[in-house]
C-alpha cells in the first residue's frame, strides 16, 4: 500500500527472516502446566471454558499450529473455517505487517484509507453478476443485520422472513430469531414472524416438491408481510448440507413472482466451495438480490443490487474494519483467484475428491463408523457412528488429544465438519489427519 521507503522494505525483510527462524526453532512460551493455568484463567474470565484446551503460541506452519506449551496440532477446524491459508503464512504476514505500519489501526465509515476502497474494488471484481454495491462490516451477523435492513427497506417495512429448517444466520438478537435453533434464544422474545421451509433432503425424493409446496402455502398466508427469503446455499452449522441448483430455482422463481427478495447468506460458503461464491458455483446470480459474506473474508460485507441501495442513514457504524484484516482480505482474494485454488481443477476440488476417497475407504474398512458424507470443496462433513452428540464430541476430543483439530455441526444427528485449509494443505497432511481419525475411531 503505502511505500515507506527502502529502510522499511529492508526492515520488513529482516522481520520475515526473524519469523521464519523463530518458526523453524520455536520456543514455547509456556510449560504445559502454565498453559493449563492460563486456560483456566481464561475460562474464569469468559465464564465458561474453551471448547478445546487450545491456546496458540502465535507460531504456525501451514496446516499446523504450535500451542503455547509447544505441542503441535494439525488444524482442520480453522477457527470455524476462517484460516483458509492455515497458520503462519508469510505472504499474509508480510501483507499484515505492511498494513500495520499504516497511520490507522481501525478504519471507519466516515474516514478511511485506501485499503477500504481497494478491498471493495477487488471483491466486487469477482462478485456474482448483478451485485452493484457493497458495504463492509465486522462480523457475519453485522453483515446479516445490514442485509435485513436493506430488504425490509425495499419492502416498505414488511417485517417477516422466510428461512430454511436447520439455518444459522448469527447470534445478534434478530439473527438468533431467524436461526432455526430455539435453544440458542432461550429467554429471548419473538419480535417478528419467521416461517421455515424444509431444506433439501437427498434421501427424500419428494424433498423439492415438499419445499415448494410449503413455500407456496407460506406465501399465500404471509407473503404480503414478508421482507425476504434468506438462504444458505450450503447449510454450514447444520453440517455442510448441500442442495442442487434444481432445488433452489423453483423456490426462487416463486419468491420472484411474489415480489419477495432473495438474500443469500454466504458467510460460511465464501471462498470455500470451489468458487468464491456458492451463488456463482450454482449459477444462481440472476436470483440474488442481497449476498452476505464473512469468515474467510476476515471481516464481513453485504453486497446488493442497485435497487437495494440504502437510504443514507440506514446502515453505517463507527468501524468498517481494521486496517490489517482489510489488507489481508484483499490479498486472500488475490491469492484465491490466481493460485489455482478455485475452479473444477483447483486445489479445493482436488482436496474434496481426496477427502471423499479417504472417507469412502474408512467407511469400507470400518462399516458403520463413518457415513453420510456431504459438503463441497473445503467444507466436508460426515457422521461418526450413530451421530449422537456425545459420540461425536468424544471422537473430536480424542482427535484433539492425538494432535488433530476437528469441529462438529448439525443437530440430532450431529456430524464432524472438516474445514480444509485449502490454500496450503498437502496430500500428506490430509493422509496424516485420516490416520489419526482412523486410530480415534477404533
Ligand atoms: C451462514 C452463517 N451466517 C452467519 C454467521 C454469523 O457470523 P459471525 O459469527 O461472524 O457473526 C455464521 C457463522 O458461523 C454463518 O455460518
């Protein structure tokens, strides 16, 4: 970004060399006992313990991270899908260091530096056709809140939302009301109508017809009170549940005929489904009115058609993001679109094929242990045993103790979700992860 001169460039080179040296001969900052003490302290501060006894040292190498006590782990959870380029990526660290030298740590919506504009420009150059504008924000739920306002404004204040069974859209009050998990909003009031349509079920040949019938009934009853239909094209928290284009098209046509906008939540799918946008992968751009992204984007954004442009006071906020993640997000998009990661022959597609092969082999060698493989690209899920939450958590915990980080998803049944660091994961590391999983299934 800013060229600070040859002294800065020389200093940056020295810093990167120092980081490489420290990574090659790392010194753990804490003993195992001290790390456990710090994790206990953290649990006290948060009021509940961390999901795993993970406290990073700040040193990482590709798919591996060194914990504060010096133990190395192979990371296929990626902070729930964020770190697509893994840990300690020198390209991203160099970008971050350069951005960190900027005069502003945080950027706002009132004054901003060039990162703000360049990030939006880079993003919009790859956005699905029809998306005319975007607005940056911090978390996925923030972007969704902005999307909700845009669709409601366009629909003259109609409050209702049509969503899908199993959906997850964030944890702000409004997003928790839309998310199909009553157990995530215990003690919270219902303030606007949300109607659920069944999501695609690949085991039910009538799944598409049932969804369409339910949507038609919903529109007939409450269509005139509906602001939008919100959809994850691959359901993330539900366990990487995919659906074909043919499932969505009639539903979207029905909404369009009723004048109901389509809001596509790509917070989880952005950059992880073999294309930058699942909307593009499934050829659904013509139906998308508003799209939200987050996670791999290292911040969040809402993209929208011209007609959804907000009134001047509708969306804003002090912060639009921090300078470092803005610069890093732009570099991530550049890397994704130039390093053979996306597309049918890209690394995400290759890793999907390899992962499916590993799972196929496991299901043959251990009948009943692994089933229900779903997902796409860098997001693949499978069921362990009966899919009970206890069985799944126990498996994930065993894997963690053996040096492999996984995460779960879904709800009765539950599944294991693999978040593949597609930007850097090697075939050997993937094979090693499956060796650990196989041992932990025993
Ligand atoms: C589809 C979807 N929407 C929204 C969110 C909320 O994002 P955040 O946790 O950054 O607020 C998530 C997070 O998991 C998500 O998967």
